[in-house]
């Protein structure tokens, strides 16, 4: 690996070590966002990735719509060491979390308006990247605000993957650390926490969704208020609560 690494140009070496921050693959757009040079223009990432694919340092998967790239685990372990040697790990983890937050910013609304297959193709492959971003955000040295935003925005991801328990863990962490989160971020987190509790914890699900209802109503967000009100009666029905009163 050292021999192959030394044959690369300086730009290629920087990209290889920075790509180690991704878990289970990345898109061209994500690589361009996370691996850009500080105080300068982003790399011509497609050209660099093509060179790295030719050198068998990056694997390209073009079977589905839009190419997805990944490092082999042995390559990633080597590159991760190089990233640490360069003293860039902390900065890159923050960039990575920001990238995931930005990617999932529209995921909740896309879940309502995109065909299921298109939504899954766009968001489900990022499971491990989202998990890594949340672990960093809520961990020592991370940024809780990024975690709160991403936890709510990625709620549908855990629901679609039937990983309700993990999704609840991240959302419970988020609601416990709201801090200066916006009203929209709070409502999104409450909505998906309720959805992920569902009939497994109907009382907690109802409480969470009622929180979301109150916030969406105060925001005048008719679409998401209606979405939450549509889901809430199923929980009430499961609880035998047929006269819930005004919500």
C-alpha cells in the first residue's frame, strides 16, 4: 500500500485518505463535498476518482442509477491511518456529518412525494454513513446540533430498514438534547419518534406525535400537520382510545 500510495499525485493522496471517512460507500457528490481542499476550489473529483478506480484503490459500482464508490476495507484501514497522520480526522468527521445532514435535509418531505423505489435508491445506501455521523455528533467532541437535525431528518431511513429500535435510540437522544434546535427540527424528531414507537409503545408514540401536532400547528405547516394527524388515530385506536379529545 505504501508503494502504491507513493506513486499517486499529492491531490490523489489527499483524496484517498479523506475517502476513508465514509462508511460503506459514497457518491460523487458526497466525495466532492467532504474531500474538497480547504480555502480553495473542490477537486475535479470525477477525474480523480476515475484515476483511483484505474489503480484499483477505489471500487466503482455502476449497476444502479448513478455511480457509487467505495474503498476495500484493507484500503480504507490504510487510508484511515494516513488521515490520522495528517491530523485531519476530526475536521473530516465534522464535514462528513454536515454532508449527511445536508443530504437528508429533504428526506422527510421526499418520503411523502417521491416514488418508494426512488426514495430508497437515494437514501437507503447511506445507512452506515448516517450511523457514523450520528455517533460522532452525539459523542465527545461532536456537535449535538448536527445530530439533532440528522436524527429527525433520517427517521424514515430506520423505518424503511425495519431498524425501529436503532432509530428510536437516535431520536430519544435527539429529543433529550434539543438545545437550540429549530421548531421544525423538533417537530420532525417528535413525529418520527412516534412513528418508530408505533404499536410497540403506543403511549410513547401518542405522546410524541401529539408534541409534533402542537408544533406543526404553531408553524402553520398544513402538510406535515395533516401527515401527523393522519397517523395519530391508528395509535389511539390500538390503545382503545376512541375519544381522544381535541388535539
